């Protein structure tokens, strides 16, 4: 049996190549938009791709099924409840896809979405029992999929509870390969580990413990932010076959309606960039997701250290349906983003000369924040500035370690505010140096 996992570290997404090398055939499950690694591996292994299987309609990234269908004439299969309008073959519970001696058995597992399916993989040259299962966005390593992206959360959670119990019936020895690892917004507590087993998850995954009431209590609690561009991505994945984008070219000039996205490292951006540019390093974590959260719907010009960096950024942006990049230029410029040290922050707060913005998510802030700071998640900075929700005072942004503070400060600076980030450290470092913090979860408590 041929089995290969492909991870997109930026989005935390997983794709799979499954087939029979001896028979020379394979299928792709949940292809990412940039399909080149899949095609290269199939060619290297000498197998012909005979199908694309989707576990569900993805909400956080553009699927590569359109490219495989349009550019390579590979048929697509997805469950009928997806409501897909592109040419496809419908899957049902129990549908078996034969790929030489390898069989992928469809298990309809609604909850994350009504159409969600898992695929139990059987190698008949070894046994008629499943060897592994591709669980999509149902069962993760240490977590389960969120129930609130396609239906009312209660309905989704109830469906997911029963779907997870079906997966447990496969047996403890069956390996689990999920559709996401840590870094995705499709779960709250998933591990960065790429695989697990049914037995390990049955023993240690909270989602597989207890009764329905226990599961609902946890599943209906706070969730990560909804993926950016979610509605557009779902519609693209359901209705259109999205082909390849044109090659990225150098841009001679930046039009008045375009926005500059500087993808160089944060310290390089801070040292000098074009006025009005937003800085999000492509080398940082969750680049595409962060960009999709903060960028307005306008044409993009990328500022980069070199062409390779610009192309890497454009490819990542395509995965979250940001297709409006009109070109790239060399980065640099007269504007600076002056960082604030923790010692300087202490002095500024004592003088009451700045407004401190905590740009982390609510659950992080609730664990401990600096008294008097204002909560403004980095992803909402642009809308807050445009709505006039900031009072015009100089602003300092802080997060846990610096990257989100830098993004927020660059967005606010681009909107015309006097904004500076804490780059070396964050709230935990403030506390470690003896600074006061308070927690919403420990009423009135301080650290």
C-alpha cells in the first residue's frame, strides 16, 4: 500500500496520497490548493491519480480538487449533502472506493458539517480489516472538530458525538490520520502530532470520554475565532472549480487602491518599510490566516526580500482565497516601527502616556493581563481603527511573545495611529519580571 501524508505547517492542514503501487493507481484525500507536492510524489512513485476524495467542504482553506480536475481531469467524490454544484460523484455511507488492492470505505460522520465523511483504509493484500482511518475534521489528535461552522452548534455537537462513537468501533489498533494538526482554527486543543490510534484517543482524548451531556458541555463552550474568509472559501469549495493562478510578476508601481503587504521578517520590517504598509512575516506562524484576518478587500502588492519570498507568500495567500495579489516589489522604506521594551513600557504606564492594547484572544487574556490594558484582538485592529474606536492617544500593543503585537501595530500605524509593539516578550515576561497581572478567571486575583 502507498500512503503518504502532506502537512501544510502554516494552516495546520493535512492531505493524503493513498494507493496501490503495484497496481500503479492512487487517490488524493483532501488536497491542498497547491497540489505540486502531491503530483510530484505520485510521479516519483509511478502511480496514476484516479480520484479525489473530500471528507467535507472545507471552511478554512481552498481545496486543490479544482486544480486536479481542471488541469489533470481527475474525478472528484464528495458526500451528497455537501450540495456541490461542480461535476462530481456522490459518496454515501458505506461507499467503497477500490484502488488496486487498497479500499477506502466511506463512513458518514456528520457533526463538523452535515456531509462530513471519514475513510477507513483497508489493504486487502494484508487483511479485510481497516489498517487506518482518515478522520478529516471529526477526530483530531487530542481533540475533536468544532460543531459551529455549518449548522447550529447544538445540532452539530450532537451529531459529532455519535459520529465519534462510530469511529471508536473500528478498534483500538486502527491508526488515526486527521485533516488538521495544531495551527488550525477547526479545533481548540488539537496536538501538533501528525497521527495517533483509536485506542490512545479512546483513553486520553476528552472528546471520547463520558456521556452526551459531558460532550455537549465541552463542545458548546468557547471556540477559536471562525476562520477568516470562511463564507467565500466554502462557496469556492462547493460551487466553482478553482484553477491555478497566474505567475507572480514584479510590480512597477503601487496603485492608489492597492495595499502593501510586507512579508519580510518583523525586525527587518520594523527597521524600514513603505508608509502605509502592513507587516506580516511569511516566515512566522499562521501567516495566511493572520493576513486574511487583517487585510482589507483591496488589491495586494507584496514587499519582500527577494522573489522566492514573495512567491512563497503569494502561494500561502492563495490557500485562504486571497487571490488579489497584483505583483511584488523589493521591501524597504522610510517608515519605522519602533519597538517598546518591557522596562520602557513600565515607565510609559506609570506616566499614563500611552494606551496599552492586549491583542491576544479572549481566553489568553482571561488567564492573566496587565491591569488597565484594553482588549483588542490583533485581527480586529483594522476595523477598530476604521470605526474610530481608539481615542487617538499613542498606543502600545502586547501579546504573548511579539508577533501579533507587531502585526497589530503595523495595521494601526497604516491607519494613521501612533502605534508601537512590544516585540521582545509579552504578558508572561511582564509577570516574570515582577509586573502585576490580573485574571478574570480568578475573581480579583493578581499574579
